[in-house]
């Protein structure tokens, strides 16, 4: 019987509560609460933030490769067999160190031959001098006899011809002796070239031959043997290929940021030292200009030659500019915007189909706001006209910005997430408190 009474009282209580709830729901206060809740639920969660001010750099990006500023390719000046290579690839050498020794045997023989030829020519010169003296004396004697009528004109002419021939023979020998001496100088130089020294302090970055191989001298049509390459790795260049569409603002002396593919966690600084004047064409047909950027390396730091890299060349600076996230700036058809946005707005060019806008947030709703933009980097864009310093703008998510409209109710996504997190913390705190109370009341 007691149980029946308790159930009856419970049912009556539930009925009273339900009736009271219905009355409150139908009351003006209840309707306002429901409308506010529905309005809040209809708001689109977006990311929003105030307009910011800061510095921005306009950059020109380009790919390239790392190469030494000084790279010496050593070839032989004579054809000979390699006798010795004192240094291995990767070893450091100093200026003047002998890095290649060639077999001098044939060149020693050539030098000896040239010297012997000179001695023969010099010996012949003595005979030529004697012949010239004899021819001169004979000519002078016939000349005197001709004057007295004791020698004919024919005899005089023959003597004169002999004298001139002797002079010519001597001149030929003199020139031959000069050629022989020049051949000796050349043979000596070739012999000296069998010992090759490093012209710079550096590292042997490439060694293309082995001891015992024969190197050849290059000609106009055939390149000679490149025995090795020596590079000064203390000064490195990024040789960047800048697209011809972006080369105009690039100037010598501009700063650049360099990103080496092999070292993703590092950023190098550099400065432009040279801009190529001739357009080059890549394999895909793209026109580029070579820009050399001297890298700023730490003391003792070296990089591998040939590493792939990219650069951002700083071509313009903006200080304390109004900037917004680049994705906050969207294009909209002018005809799709309400008249209160497009009318009497100097920013909008009615001759165009699209205009750029940013969505401001005013009283919980979006306001499509046409803007003029300046330069942009990968993440931020400069706003030159259209926004004020105290504006709150919609910055994302991108999927929401794609279809976002004017006069749309929005709410701060981050605020909701913070509120949900706080509610979860409060709920957990209440649960812990109830559990603690239950433990204290239990006997």
C-alpha cells in the first residue's frame, strides 16, 4: 500500500513539473529563450580575428643549385701518361701543392732534340758568315776591275748576285736559329707542364683519372681531358634560375633566403652578386635568367657542391602595413553582392566581373567588404584600402569562405571550442564532487 502511494505522488509530481514547463515555454520569456537558442544554433562557426599590422616582404622565388664561387677544372697542357696523383678526391690542398705528375720522357727527348738543332744551326751560321765575306770581297774586286775596263758588266752582275745570295743565306740561318731557340723554350715549357700544382686553396671535388692513364690536349672541336676539379668550399654560390616574368624587380645587392633541400631545418642568408644578361631556355621551354647569390656561411662551414636548393629573393619591404591572412581575401561576382555594398564604392570597378572582398563581422553577421590589396607572400596579404584598424574579419576555415555570403550569422569557432572545453571541465568537477560526497555519506 505504501508503495502505491509513493508511485501516485511521483506521477502527480511529474505532471505538475510538465505543466509548469509548458506554461514557461508558452510565456514571452520562454519564447525569447527558445528564439535565442535557435538563433545561436543557426550561426555558422568560423575563425575570426582582428586586423593585424606588421612587416611583410615581397619575394621572388626560384630553384637552383649550390656551387663553389671558385671552381678550377684542371686539364693537361701536354699529352702524356699520368705517373702520380699525390692527393685523393675529397682531400684538401694548398696553393702550390703538386697534384699531378706526368711522364716527362718524350718531352725530355723533344727538349734535347731542340737544343741539338740549335747547335747545328749555330754551326751553320759560321759557314754562312765565311761565305758572305768571300762573296763580298769577290764583288768588290770585280767592281774595281769593271771600273778600269778589266772586267765585263756580266762578271760584275754575277759577283753582285753571289754576294746577295750569301747575305740571304745568312739571314735564313739567323731566323732558323731564332726558331730553334723558340722551340727550346716551348719544349722546356711542355716539360714543366708535366708537373701540375694547385692554383688555389681548396678541396679536390672530382678526380676523373687514374695513374697510368694518358691525358690528351683539347682542340677547338674536341675537349681535352679534365683530370680533376678543385673548389674553394669556403665561399658558395646559389645559381638560381629566375623566371623571365619575375626578373624585372631583381637587382644586385638584394638579400635572399636560401633553402637547401638536404637541410630542411636550416635557412641560409645570401646576397645577389650577379644577374645574367642572356635569357636561357629550360627543357620545358620556360625562359629564365641565371642569378648568382653569395651564401653567408658560418666560420668553417662547408656545403656539398651541386646540392639542390631554392631561394626567396626579397625585392620589396613593407613596414607596419595592414595585413590579413591571404585566404581571407576572396573573389566574388559584383552582380552577386547586395546594392548597399556595391553602390557608391570607389574600390569596385563596375567594368569588371569580379571584385576582391573580405568578410567583416558586425553584430554577429558577415559584411562583404571590398578591399584593395597590395603585395602578398605565401600566407599574408597587404590591404591598402577598405578596412579599418578595429575591424574583426573572417579568416577561415577555407571551406567556409568558399561559399560564405553577406549578412550571414556567424560565431567564433574558437570561443565555442573553449566553452565546450570549460563545460567538460565543470562536468568532470561536478562528477568528482558527487563521488566524494557519496563516499563521505556511506557508513
